[in-house]
């Protein structure tokens, strides 16, 4: 039997004015929140369908939103993200898994079951770390066999140098790592056109 590889989904509650704020000019506050809800559902459903291990949705500011409760009823565990920057919160999710774990967000609609299965196999085959780079210079997935605090501390998140700095730290630590294909995040109004190009426009709320 394959070793279970947990999946942690970091998700911001789809509250108007709180979620997907860079898309508010294109979708409005309610539309941006509705898109976030669909992205949360897609990411979590993909993680569960991959069938590689237990799935936990790490919610912020808390797990009371109806979408989180609905996903819990469909097989995902729920946890509340703690304080601190993104690195501290990712590390907490990895630590809570007590074994191999992948961490993903909700901003990459093209992340598929096969990506998660491939990443899990890389960890099972002995890689210390697995990463899916993002076009913007960050990453959309990171997985570890055990928590590696040095990869997450004092990082300038949401900047184009995150992936470069992560590779530098991996080399410095002597860790083995594998990389998946480079994917893209849905962050800007122009990214909405990419959804339409790949027939994922059902994620975009109608603006009647």
C-alpha cells in the first residue's frame, strides 16, 4: 500500500472585501468573494479526488464559513490558520501532518489530481522536498517528507524571488528536491481571460 501523503489546503474565507481583492476592479466585492468560494471548492475537491492521503482545509480567519462546513461534510478535515506570515502558517500545516505532506493554496485553478499524485510519488520515492513553481516567481505547491523550518523562515513572500531563494536554501541545506511543471496563479483581472481560454470560465461569477 502506498504511504499516505497528506494535503493541506490553505484557504482564505470568501468574504466580500476580504478575498481576491486584486480582482475586485473586474468582478466587484461580491463577485471576487464568489470566485474565491469556487476556487476553494475546486482546490479541496481536487485534493480529495487525488486520493493520496487525508485532506485538511486550513481556514482563515476561522472555519465557520458555510463553504468550509460543506467541504467538511464531503470528507475534508478543518483547522484554523494561526498567526504569523505565510511561512509560519505553511510550516504549522506541515508539522500537523506528522508525516509527508503537500501544501497548496486555492489560487491555482489548473492544479489537477495528476499534479498531486506526481508530487506524492516524488516524496514516496525519497525526495526531501517537492515543489511546483509558479509563473510569478513563487510556487503553487510545496511538499516535504518532514517539516523543514529553514525553508519558510524570514522569506519575503509574494515576490518574484521566492522560488529562487527557496532553491538556494535547498542547496545550502543539502536537501534533495524535485520540481513539477510550472503553473500559474489566478491573481489579476487579466488572468480571468486565461480561465476562459481553458474552458474554466464556469469559475467566473456572472455579473448580471
